[in-house]
């Protein structure tokens, strides 16, 4: 007898109400199941009172006692984790699911509606609760403090993209009039003239002034955030901040990369082995082997994209600033003599090995072989 059947037998003596939530901006579709019955209702988005009423009514319709435990799930997305925390606070056992990990039909065209999505999600929830493994991946939910710690570097990342957009816009407006200058927030528009020496047209100058004003504001906010980060690292008070300072002692890792790696990855995740470290960053291989067909599909890219992109950048810097380390020498032996494609494949492999080495360095104090430690960069 399989696990799902055993779970159903247990549910016969101890009923459980299952609830799958399909979240959208206006309405939430709730799919209930239990005791062989199904029910679907919609409630206004984020209306917790209506949600509670729908759960109570489902228990009543299914003939379940008011004290019946509820098990629920929803896909990670725009609503984040606040709903998970609410459900846990009212005694509902909830799972947040990685939407990209849910198994789907391999047909070229398959039917997809909110009603069917709710039914499929409910089926997977019931099987998962009965003990079946596979079919989806459960998201590790951070605490409020751990989630809040990610705000600073994510805002900096967004502001730097915005700064680049403003600079490109100013540069584009000038290039179409024959002007090529270095774009800074201190750009003096009064000294600029057209290609033939005439003054800038009034509307063009007004638009440039507004764009430079926005650029100045963004650069001021970036400077303020970077200053706040430096102050926190001068006197680290939390374990995460101490880990950042520890990472920065390795040449090739600066405050931006160390902060991101700890706050996004090492600071709140627990790892049991090196494969888990690489998998969470999406740096594990995806082989395809079926019958006589066998090929490598590249890395999975299923993990944290920020960490993955940062590790590739750090890998290039590691070759430059840690040339005598065992990892750098391994890369040069295996990949440096090949072409551009081989070197690009090799740098991803180096990024994976380096990420594992950094995990061991923070967890156990094991310095990567041959790596050079430097004084504080703060």
C-alpha cells in the first residue's frame, strides 16, 4: 500500500481540511478538499476576515468539526510571505511552493484555468501531506528580520540600474545633437552648445535639466546607502555583519559582493552538504540522458539569480587577485588554454567550486587553499 493510501486511512480517523490558494491582485481562489469532497470559492484579495469565514464554511459543508486542522499551500510570488505568517499565526499548517518546480503536462498544449490550477495544486498538497515526495519544491521562509536584512543591497542594486538609465538618457539626448560628453550629476548644461556653436534649444535644455536633477537625487541616495553600509561594517553587531567582514578579508571580495552573499545566502540558510550550496545558487548541472541521447544542458539556473550572477563576477576577480590559490591554478590547467567558449564554461565551474569554498570558510573557518588574506577593507 503506498504512502497516499496510508495517508487517506489516517485522514479517515483524523479528518484534515486541505486548502490550495491561487493568489491574484483582485481575488483569491480557494480550493478546499477533504473526505472525498471538493469546494471552490473566491474571496477579495487580502481580506483575512473573508478567508477565515470561507475556511469555517468549508468545514461546515464537509461536516467537519470546527477544531479540524487545516493544511494549506500557495505559490511564492508577488504577495511574498506575509500570508504564510498569518496562516501560521491562526494555526494553519502552510507551505509556500516554488511555482517553477511544480510538475506540468509535457503536451505541447495543455488546458490551464484558475479552476484547474487550484484542483491540481490541491491534489499535490494532499499527496505531499500524505508523505509523497517530489512534484514540487517547498520554499524556505525567512523570518521578518532576515527578509528585512535584504532590503539595503536590493535597493542599491535598483538605484544603480536607475542611475545608469538616467546617464544613458542624457547621453542619448546630447548625441543626437552632435555632443559627446562624460555624464555626471555635476554636468553644467550652460556650457554646452550644439555642433555649430549655437545654444541648446529651450525644450531640450529643460528636459536635460530635469534628467540631471533626477540623476543627482539617485546618486545622493546611493551615496547615503553606501555610507550607512560602511558604518555598520565598521562596528558589526550581528552575526551576519561579522560574516561579511570575514568574507572581505579574502582578496577579490569587496563589500558589495560580501554583503549580497551573506544577506541573500549564507546569513540565514542552513546547508548540509556542498551539493545543497551549489543547487540553491542554480550552479548544478542538468544532464539529459534518455536512450541513445546523452548531452549536458548546462547549469540548472533554478536557484538565487543574484547569488549566481555575483559568483560569476567574483570568479573572474578571483583569477586576478588570487592567482596562486588552488582554485585559480585548477582553472588555468583545465580551461585557460581553450577558446572563449571553454573559458566561459570554466568560469561557471570555478564559480561553483568557489561558492562551496566560501561556505566552508564561513561555516568552519577553512581558508581556501593558497588564498591570500588581506587587512580590513572598511
